[in-house]
C-alpha cells in the first residue's frame, strides 16, 4: 500500500500537474465531486465580468455581431469536438442534455421509420429514461420503449430497433460500455446508437468517429467545468446530419434566421440542431471552462483517472476493514473517473465526510460516489480523503442524528 510520501511523489511526477493551477480550489477542501459539478476555473469570473460589463453593458445588442455572440454555439463546439473524438463540424453546443436527447431521439425515430423500438438499459441515467418514456407517451403507442438489463441488450438487437440509447459511463457504478463493439452490433441490424457522454467527456479518451457512434449528447457542467447548469452539446455523425429532421425547429436552426421567413428551412449541417437563442452567459462560462483542457492529453487524463480510482479502492480496502461494499469495477480500464461504495448508512457517512472537508456525493438508496477530475485531483487528495473516511468510521461520527437529515440535493 502506498504511503502519503509516495502519493506526493506521484503528484510531483504527474504530467497533468500544471493543469491544477487553472482552477480555484477552496483552502482546506478535498473536492471529489467533479463528476457532478466541476470546480471553478480561475479565469471564468473575469470572462463573465467582461461579457456582462463590456459586451452587454457597453456593447448592448451590437455584441451579437461585434463580440460574435451568435457564433458561440459553434465556437464552443470546436473546443468540445476533440474531447469526444468527433469532427468540429459534427458538434454544436446548445440547450440542456435532456432537450438534446429529445431532439436526437425524435429525429432518429423519424429517420428510422417504420422501425418503432427504442432500446435502453435498466441502469440508464433516470433523466434519460424519463425523456424516452415521455417520447413513448407522446407517440401514443406508435413507438415502444424497451428497457432491459445491461447483459440482455446485444441479444435484443434486431430489425425492429430504431435506436439504442445508452449512457456511456454509468452514473452509479462508473461501469463503461464498449462503444465500438455496441455500435458495430447496432449497425449490423440497422439500428442507430445514441450515447450520453455526461459522465465520460473530459475524464477519458473518447473516439466517437473511430468507434462508429451515430449520435451523442452530454452536459457541460461536470468534467468540462462550465459551471452549474452550463449549456449542453450534441453530436451527429456527418453522414446523418442532413438526413435528420429535429422536432424543435426554432429560428436559430433556420437556414436564414434573419430573413424572418414564415416557412422553416433547416440550415446545413449541425446548425439545424439549434433551436432558440444561445444562452450567452452560460456559453461564455463553458467556453472558459473548456480552455482548462488546452495542451492536455486525454490519454494521460484517462490513465490518471484509472490510477486515482485504483488508489482510492486499495486504500479503502486496507483502512476501512470491510465497512463498505465496493460498488464499482476494480479494473480501472472498465470504470469511469469515479468509484462507488455501498453502505446502508451511506448518506449519513457522506454528510460526516463533507463536514470533515471531503466532498463527494450520494445516490439513493445506498451509494457513496467519489469523482476524480484528473486536471485538479491529486494522489495526495485521495490518500487524505480515505484517511478521513477511515477515521469517521472508526469513531462512528456518522451516527450523529444531524447527519441523517436529508437535504434537497444529495
């Protein structure tokens, strides 16, 4: 088992150590929740101040042209594209993850008619399931949502399936799907694939084009460091872009939005997947958050993510004496940049840990999640976090009643 000095040596030799200085990290806090909300980049506040005071305050409406607010969805997308292994002309930043899922799933269903089945897994992120359930209800029996255990997905692919919609990294366990193998299996029967990358992008090396993905969505506020409620993005493989009809045909997706025609005519390429006016402040913050990846190798990000998780699990098993069930893969190559522990009193334990200066989060009914953002999480952070967790368990601090009172956000 590594000692604290060994972890300090790993940090000193870390090829990503330079990136930590790009973030504002509160003193005395070990932040292990980057898989839920990325921490604040040091340049974001100044960027937003410049947008608010200069571009909005003085430039007013002229800033749509002079500051190129109108181009933000495409400019931000160009920063996202290399992080997910897509072409710059295959991504657009817009709306929320849920809205983008609705747009792409609807477009895929229309394109794939008369196929009528959407296939997803029982472990899929609940919001994604809700959106797909809503589509099923909206079509009033014309389509069928099939929700199956992960192990039954590939054997259920047949010529009735229009769309296979999956979350690449499981939000609870961190389990990763084999995107290339699944995309190939779907393509063999003529189904399209739609991947939610929210718990993957920015924490591992992704290759949508290499792996044959058709469609993808993702949020901007986790590992991409865009801030709370940051705009999302969507990706459509080049060969599909002009074949899909997205249902929210708003004016920003029009071929000539400022002609104010009374008939909709879709723009070419990814612009057709825009709907309403870009959220300028949110886009500016996301643009700034994405700059934290400048000069960063995503292969090194993935290697560090795996190593941090392996270290956390080995320390827990050595120091916590069987207190927890390991709820994620021990193989770092099959796990996202997070680890999960199960305990019947996981919520209370997490609250005690947060009070002690280590921030993770909890997912019902009993999962404690610890997310590692490789750009700013250090090996010594992991060592100190587990040491604090072991101390809480040894002293039984979590048994205090106040730690069991549920907050609105867990």
